[in-house]
C-alpha cells in the first residue's frame, strides 16, 4: 500500500481515484479548493496519499451525526 500512496498521478487518474472528473479538478485548482497538487510548469500531478486523505476528510459517520 505504501508504494501506491507515494505515487503521483495526472488529473485524469486523480479524477478516477476520487470519483470526479478532470474538469472538476481543474475548477477546484482555479478556485483554490480540492486536493493538494504539485505543479511544475504546466504539468500538474497529484500524490495518491493526498487524494486518499482528501476523500477521508469528507467522511461523515452517521452514528456520530445524531450525537
């Protein structure tokens, strides 16, 4: 699992990981939202660990909501 988490992917692969679209990722970057990314010139890459952390941050536990 650590090898996967240390991997960098482009916006198409990143969108698949978070069940979104590449255009949504582009919009979020423009708005300063969404998962962390790395930019080198015009090349944008996402760390898989950052994508997984981004998804985990939005987790809602139904058992805790009612408390």
